[in-house]
């Protein structure tokens, strides 16, 4: 039996890979919930609760990606500034 957190991470990763979107589609998550057997292995977790967990995971992933992009841009800017000073 898989942990609920494993299903959440798998759903978030697949959704991002398939759609590239951060806002979770209700039909998509309902299909995943049914097809992956979440409903069978975790009967106390309803679709709404599962959807909320996946949406939270998507939001966290988007925030991390934004922070990484910001750090990368800052590194590029710093290198460009140092390059101008040496010329």
C-alpha cells in the first residue's frame, strides 16, 4: 500500500508534466483519484481533500521554481556586472 503523500507527489508531478499548469483541473484529478486507486487504498480521504493536497503540492512546486529562476537571474546579473567591470 502506497502512502498518501506518494500519491499526492505523483499526481502533482504528472499534472505538471502533462499540462504545465499550476491550477488543478477537477476532471483530471478525479480521474487520477479513481484510476490510480487512491479511493481504494485510502477510503477515509475523499476527492476534495485529496485535490486540496495536490493543489498545495503544485503551489509549493511553482513557488520553488520561481525562487530558483530568481536566483538564476541574479547569478546571471552578477556575472554580467563583474564582466563589465573588468572590461
